């Protein structure tokens, strides 16, 4: 029973990491190539969106 809880926790953290990385990649590509923003600006927006997406995914996984 403990191993099930552990694998569930790892599944949640994997989901959160995947959600954050997809959001960061999307906004980076949109900013950098779609809107021709600078590299620094694109990375800053990607980091911001990754943190927000991770927070949302964390809240959803604890429902």
C-alpha cells in the first residue's frame, strides 16, 4: 500500500513537471519566433509561465 502512494506521488510530480515544461516551451517559442522578442525576454516569460503552470498543475493534482 505504501508503494502505491509513492508511485502516485511520483506520477503527480511527473505530471507537474511535464505541464510546466510544455508551458515553458510553448511560450518561449511563441515569444522568440512568433513575436520576435529578445532571448532574455523569451526566457523570462518562459520561466514565469512554467511557474504558473506548475502551480496550477499542483492545485489540480491535490483535488
